[in-house]
């Protein structure tokens, strides 16, 4: 008897514990439990502690209310230019109504997958390969709008659809790589040509500017040189004009420059003016009585013997140059008559020679 009472007590205790467990339901955060009473929807349990009628209320589904991410396997899709491409998609969704997600559709995740595949084939089928590769954003928006409109009846909100990869056939990939390689080489060639063009233009501009600056510098230098020469000539002319030299001094200076004139390699013919003989006569007279001539007062402190020696040396040098010129002319051109020689005595003694005497020098 005592054993029966013990067993009965144990059964009652187990029933009480089981009843208590079934009466209390703890739902975690971001989850909703759909409760049925005798096979009919009764209510939805919110997160926290909830009480149920034991052995009458039962949990139908436990719905996760968080946003979920599902990656679908690659799907073959035919484009408008009859190319088969493989497309991977990623879907983001969340359950907004657990009751409709439970009772409106069976296996809503599988339904979303099939809807995504069919919609993707419709969209890609209207595009060629090149546009499909470059229009991912447009395809994503179209998929999102279609899926959101359809899954809204199921209590599901599609937040985003992304195309993860579009894989064309291997032959098409090789052709695309060759095309892109050729395009890159063309762009590189164009950029290289543009660089050479710009370099040539800059080089030409630099040469042009340098030539302009060089020409401007030469012009300025010539202008300054000409101004300097003009100023020097003006200064010499003013000095000569102020000094008012006599004819004898000019003749003496001319005699000193005769050797330099005769030594010129480019002088083929040089002329002795008729005034030279008169100037020589003046010099001869000046050497005899430089201080007694009218208009030429001798300078104080000047050595007359030194002046006489310098004049004789100049006359001898001029006569030597004349003889050398005659000898060269006689050797090189024997058909021409030799010019009359001017002896030093005649040059200093004042012999009268009319006209100009021409002496060729080779």
C-alpha cells in the first residue's frame, strides 16, 4: 500500500512539473512565437515571460524577427545575345508579420529563392552581356522592387538584393580579356603619342623663346656697340675739331699709317692721293724749319732732333713698303708696267707729283 501511494505521489509530482513547464513560456528578444489552441491560431507571444494553458496551447512556429542574409547558388541565365552566364545573388530580408509568414505561404525562404531566380532571368534576358555587366545597380533595383511587392503579401520585407558575380563562359572571358588588352594598348599608344606631341610643342616653344631672346640680346648688343662707336667717333671728331691740327700734322699721321695699310693681306690696290706729295713737301719744310712756318708754332719742350729722326724713320718705312709692293707686283703681274718709285728724298724734299699714283700689291 505504501508503495502504491509512493508511486502515485511521484506521478502527481511529475504531472505538476510538466504542467508548470507547459504553462510558462520564455521568449527571447527579436523572436516571436505563434501559439495555436487546439489547432487554431490563438495569439503571438512577445519576448519575455508568457503563460499558456497547458496541454491546450501549443507553439506552432518560432519566427526570427532579425534581418537575414541568404546567398543563393549560381544560376544559369541566358542574355539577349544568346550567351549563358552564371549569376550569384545575395538577398537581405526580414519578417515583419510572423502570422502571415506562417500561414500565408509554406517555406517562404524557398519561395523567395525561386522568385529571385525567375525575376533575374526575366531581367537579364532583356539585356545583352555588355549591358548586363555594366548595369548591376539597375538590375538590383528592379529585383528589389519586384520581390518586395510580391513578398509583402507574405509578411516579409526584402530590404536589398545584390548580384555577387556574373560569370560569362570561358571563351567569352578570353575574348573580353583580349579586347580589353587591345583597348588598353590603344589608350597607352594614344597617351604616349600625346606625350611626345606635348614634349615636341614645349621644345619648339622653348627654342622659339630662346631664339627670340638671343636675337633681342644681339640686337641690344649691336645697338649698344653702335652707340659706343658713334660716341667714340664723335669724341674723336670733337677732339680733332677743337685741336684744329695743321696740314703738316695730318700728313705726318698719314705717313705713319702707310706701313699698316701696305701690310694688309686683302689690299690688292692702294692709292696715293696727289695731296700726299704736297703734304710730304710740307713735312720736308716742317723738318727744316718747323718753328718758322706760318700757323704752326713749335711746341715748347719738343726735341727737334727726335722729331727729325722719327720723320726720317717714317719716310724710310713708307719707301720700303712701296719698294716691296713694287717687287711683289713685278713678280706676280709682269704684263703691268711698274709704278714710279717715290724716293725718300722726293717724299721729304717736296717734289710735285700731279694726280694719284696707283700701286698694286698682291
